[in-house]
């Protein structure tokens, strides 16, 4: 049955009010709260009816609901000084009116409001018990970078060569910050019962190199944990590879499509190697998870932004002086330390041509190979011979699978 816009608006208002009301009533004991499922449903329908009768009527109804909310708050204040119920009732009324203008958006907002109300206890526990002051500071920095700094940056290139684009560069920085925050929160919430492998995977979003070194130290201190530490470090490499692919997708989508299968097959080889190590060494929960002071360091964020900017300009200059081979060499050299900056550099090889050249495709593999070499050296230095051999073999299988897949792709 096809509903007209007005009927759909009334129906949406009814559903939104019922959903918010039933959540409110579910979370409280009978007789404790003022507004439940019936009150919220009626408030939403009243908002829809008032909006359909005109703006003056809607404003009058909103004032009436505000007066009722005020009276209800003073009545419930001795037992419940919070204002969530009052605010949710007023918002339900507004959503009811909004449903007459944009029913789909009002329905989505209604689900969001109901979810926030339902997650009262987990959100309170997260904000008061789990979230530290340093992590709150990281959250604020991340949101400031995404919602304040990013919209203010120009989207056009500032340099004569069309390379230095502040908006695009900072967009990648925000992506890395968000991934680091997600990984940090996941580590904090996972607990010991999930073990080191899950912590390793999420730690890779923050820094796979740091995770590789951390697990190497554990393997050095506890020889019985060598295989488990190696699997956890490889999971950090896997998450870093995923982030590398996302950065590549933002910088050069066409290049990512060309190397998608080699990266997928290489990742599958890495997953099989991780599974082999985990199956032959059962998980242990008697050791603490890797600890991080914060989701990211502010100086590290500026270093990422500076490195991406510098590598972009350097790649372009090397391309002007030495052609595509200069850009290729720059990306590979930087890949020994920072693969995400190298992804932006390799993107220049793809963006400068109508179709991604084989040099750009092999550049992706060589950047990952350079990173694998540096991680292998670190694993021997920090984790010892046993840990280093396992890491070296695993990363070799990963690079060999990706490289052979790309070679087959070109020749067949």
C-alpha cells in the first residue's frame, strides 16, 4: 500500500513516540517516572497534528509541552534530579512535528534517541569508570580535528604543482586518528579473556611497529609465548594493512582496484599463518595485555601530517627530476618507516596517468616489502632469533603471495 506524505508522517510520529516511550518505561520502575510509552506516543502525535495545522499551532503546542515538562520536573526532582525524561519528552514532541516534513530522517533520529536512552548504564560506566582523563582528551582532540579543523582547510592545492592539498592530507590524518582511537578503546574494553591476539589486532591501528616490538619483548621474556606473541604481532600487521588499503582508497581508488586481489590473497596467506600459530599454541590469559598511555600522541599526529605533506611534495619533485622512477624510489624508501605516507606517494604514480601503471602497482608491493624488511629486522633485535624467524617467514609468505599474484595478474 502506497502512503501519501502526510499519512506517512503521522505513522512515523506514532512509531517514534512509541519506541522512545517503551524504552523509557522499560528502564524505570512503575510509578517512578512521569512520562512513559503512552505519554511519549501522544506527545509525538500531538507534535505531528500541531505541525500539520500550521506553525503558530505547533509553537503553542511546544510551549504547552514545555510547561508540562517543567511541572513534571519539579514534581519528580526530590526522587530523580535528572532531566533525561523531560528532555526526551520535549524531543519526542519535536520529532513528531519533524516527521511531517522529513519522515525518514525523523525515524532515524528516533532510533538514535531510543538507543541512547537504552544504553544509559553502559554509557555511564564507560564515561565514569572506563574512560580516563587522557583518553577523554584524545577524544576531544580527534573530534576537534574532524569537526573544526578539517572543514576550515582549503580543498584546493596551495602549491604551484597541485600536490599540497591540506583538506585531503588532514582527512587521512583524521582517519588514522580515528582508527587509533578505535583500536585503543577496543583494547581497553576487550579484557584479558579475549587474550593477546585481539589486542594485537587493534593495536595495529595505533602502530603495528610498536606492537611488533612490544610482543617481541614478551617473547624474549617468556619463551613459551613466542608463537602466541608472533601471531598477535602479525594480527597488528594485518590491521595496519587494512588501514593502508583505506588510505590508498582515499588517495587513488583506481590503484586500489588494480591491486585488490594481490592484497587480499596476501592477507589470506597472513591469516592462514596466524591461524597455524594459534592452533599450535593455545591462548594464555596469565599475562597482561599491551598497555598504551593514550590512543595517539599529539606530536605523532603532527608528524604524520608533516610526513604526508613532505612525502607528497618530495614524490612530485622526484617525479619531475627523475620521472616515475623517482616517485617510486621515494615511496619505497619512506615505506621502511611509514607505509601510510608511502601510500600517498604511490598514489601520485596512479593519479598522473589515466590508468594505474604497472610501476604504481608494483610500487604498492615494494612499499609493503620495505615495511616487512624493517619489521623483520626489529623482530630479531627485540624478540630474539626464535621470534624473528617466525616473523620473517610469515612476512615473506605474505609478500611472496602478493607479489606472485600481481605477476600472474599481469601475465595472464
